[in-house]
C-alpha cells in the first residue's frame, strides 16, 4: 500500500530522456501504487488542452492507461501547466486538485501545494501569478491561436530564465513566514510541495507544533519521487 508523489518533471520535446524516464515510471513504479499525486509542472509548458505537442500526448495516454488500470491519479497544476483543463482531466482520468489541497494520508492530514504560492518574497512573480491565474485572463489567452500561445509561452520561459538568474537564491525559495502562516491557517503541520527544485525534508516547529515540510525533486538530471506508506515516507531518487 503506497501513495506516490512527483512534481517538476518538466516534460519537453528537447529533453527526450526525461519523457522516457517518466513513461517508464508510470508503467512500473506507479502501477504498484494506490494513488499518484502530480504536484505541478509535469509539463514545461501547456498552452491549453489543444496543445498539439506529440510528446505531451504520450504522457496523457500513459496517465490514461495508469488511471484506467485502477491507480487513482491526482493532478495539481504548477506555474508551467496551469492551463491544463477539463479536456486534460477527461483524457487522463486525473482528478484535478486545487492549490492548496488538504488530504489524509493514512490518517495524517497533509497539505499539498505546487509551492510557487509560498515564494512570497518574489513580488514580481506573485504579480505575474495573480494575472495568469485570473479566469478572465485565461479565457482571453485560450481564445487566441495555438501558434500565438506557443510563441507567448516560449517568450515567458525566456523571460523567467533571464529574471530568475538575476534574483538572489533566497528570493526564489519559499518564505518561512508564508509556510508557517499556511500551516496555521489550515491547522495542518505536514506539507508537501515542489517548485523550488530543492528536494529535502525539513523538520521545525510552528508555535508549539512539530512541523514537517517535504520538498519534491525536479527531473532535470534524474527522476525523483516521494513514497508514502503506513510504514513511513521517503524521498527516492531515480538515477538515469
Ligand atoms: Mn514550478
């Protein structure tokens, strides 16, 4: 009995080795689990459910096969694939999760997030996030042509690379104040998120509660997943 978590796979046609490793993971490790949680940035970009990229369609098919074999698949959007919508959910069989979402993992209440909402010291990014998460902005964007959206996504990617490399590393990490506030708000002292590409398990205290923050790893140089079972949890690297 186990629940698996992945995030930040960043599937992209320029990195076939990541796609190959993800497909293997979905056909092997994930098949033995009861639940698979995808906590954002599965795709490097997702310009809408009419995204024509054949690599992404292979992932959609693999998720369809996985969910139809009886593994419950859950999908939370990240800052790259927040335009995954109803058609994506229908085709993959994934249950779409709000960010944040509260779940019970073998009787432990756990808060799940992509992680970008916790990077509150990056004011410029938070402004961008508010804009693109606005339903009317999304509706306008999705009404433009596929070619236009592909061009815009690649522009946004270049801009975030340039700006990201100019920001001090602590700005790009989660804010401890935001983490503590989120735990207090939900009364939940275990959190799982990705986004920062800094896989780790942090133990600390919030008020008088022992608290745990598990950060999932990205898949740029190797695979990474969290396995949670009644016996405990561990972050597992997947060497490539
Ligand atoms: Mn992210």
